[in-house]
C-alpha cells in the first residue's frame, strides 16, 4: 500500500487482480503525479495485468499529460472511473475521450457497481 498525505494520488490493492487509484479531492493532477502513480501501480502489482478503480471524486483537475500517462498503462486490463459530481463526470469524459489502452473503460457513481464490473471484465 502506498499512501502519502502530501501526495495527490493514493494507490492500494483492493483484492487480487484489482487496484484502486484515488486522486486527492481538489488536487491538480500533473504528469509527474501520473508517472509516480504508474511506478507505484507497477510496484504494487509486480507488473501483473489487472483492473483499476480510478476514483476521481472531487478532484480539481487532471492534466492532458497525466491522462496520457494513465492511458498508456499496459498492465491495466480495465478502468472503472468512479465519481459523484457533475465536474467528476466532465473529467471522466475527458479521460474516456482520449485514446485509452485497448481495454474496457466505464464511468460509475457507485463503487460496488464499479468493482462488480471490474470483476466481470477482468482477465
């Protein structure tokens, strides 16, 4: 588990094959945050492919460069993007509108539904 109160991103294992990336509320996520997240996810999973629950609830913004880093994650088999506000939906639309890896990606407002979906689409 990687969690730093100063960090804009927290990466944890939910269960075998599913990791959770939480973007800190009000944070402005940069390319550096994206690169750090990728390294933490690789360390956590040992490079194994799996689903990712990407919690963007309340995040301030996500730079195009950070989105590009997340989109190029070759170990991600599916992205469930979790949010709750209209702003979250706009940010998620930006995430979903860019070239993502060849994996399923969906937006959810319910965490249980998102995790269930990840279970069904996982490798």
